[in-house]
């Protein structure tokens, strides 16, 4: 009998341990930014999860986003966290096709350790993609079909000032970038497309006229400045920069023969900085914003094909 007791005691102890096992601890949060916007722009859905280092975190499945919303899901990122804690973040870019209010689905984050799973359910927010105002619609049309450039391009010459309207609402600085993406290939038949550098300079002048950085609207400024650069890269070098995350773009850009290592280095530094402003609440300075504006303008100028060369 005593021998039987010695055999059963470890079994009872193991069963007690299993019965007393608790699901792993951890937290998760969801952010929609912005919750309301003109439908030609885009919003970002961000999920961040914290858990002990020995817990396996499974981030949400974004495939159940409602119809009418195009999604671009970035790879999970590992963020700095206190010792013994892991912090993962994933973003999903939401681009609506038509205006309206969209109820996003609940998103679930799972945390697993030792066979025990804990599910954190994040209630789906309401996304409000509103109609454009008359002014926004006019600006969008302006981006889709910009006026001819005034500048004369030449080796060693500085870009001449562009003719711009004297006033423009700040919120309209980047209006139409998404609309331009949808319509730029649908221009009137027979009309030759403008060179990508002319379009980029036109958009830079419009952004400059909006005065976003002077008004302290740095996030909007960097969203539009980075979009101008990405669309220029797509049109000039046939690289899908607007559809790629910063990480994806930086993995493919070095393999493009027309970009020098110095230019790739600039793109890496600039796009990572833009992500910090847009997603990490980094607050730049007006002087820094002007330097970045000038740097983007200089990049476009430096990549204009020389006479006899053909753009990608």
C-alpha cells in the first residue's frame, strides 16, 4: 500500500498543477487613425500586444475586413519593451473605395504558453469615410491632371519657381494622391503623359503652398511629402513604392541599378523618419521639415534622366 502511495503522489501533484494552471497574462490595444477622413485618403489600423517573453503572441487576422475596403498589411514589428516583456505591433492600411461608415470586425489576439491560451478580443471600431468637400474635390482633380510645369530642367541649373495659386486650404495639401493613383492611367487618349519629375515638382509646389509645416501640422506634411516621393519612385523607376511598406521597399530598392548607394541611403533614412512621425508620435521641427522638403526636391532633380537616357 505504501508503494502504491509513492506511485500515485507524483500523478496527483501533476494533476493539481494542470488544474491550477492559468492562461498567460498579456494586454492588447487597437488604434484607428484617423477615425474620420475624406474617402480619397487612407486610415491606419494598428494593433499592439504586450506579453511576457515566454508567451507566444498571435496577432489578428485582417482578412475579414468588409468589402469596399482595400487593405495593405505590414509585417509584425518588435518594439522596445521593459525587461522580460515582448511588444509586437502590426499595422493595416485601409483604403476605402467609396464614402460611407464601415463597421470593422472584432480582432482577436491570442497568447499561448504551455498549452494554455488566452484570447484578447478588441472591439471593431467604426470607420467614417466621408464625402469630399467641393474644395477637396477641386484639389483632387488638380492632382490628377496638374498644370504644365514652368521650370526648365538642365544640368547644373536650379529649379525655377512654379506658378501656384496664392492660397490653398492646409487640409488639401495631399488631396488627390490616392485619386491620382486611380485615374492617372485613365487620361484622355492620345495625350502623352507628363514626365514623372514634372508631376512631382507640381505636387511639391502645392504642398509648399499649403503651409502645413508652418502651421505645425507635421504629420499631414510628412504623409503627403512621403507619398509624393513614393509615387515619383513608382513612375520614374517602375518600383511599386506606394503599395509597399517601408521595410519591403528598402529590401528591393538596393537591387535597382539606377539608384546609387547614396540615394538608397537617403530613401532609407527619410522613409523611416516619416514612419516615426506618422506612427510613433515623433514631433519634428520646422527647420527639419524644410530640410526634408529640400532633400526630396533634390532627389527628384538628381534623378531626372540626362539627355539620351530613358526613364524606367
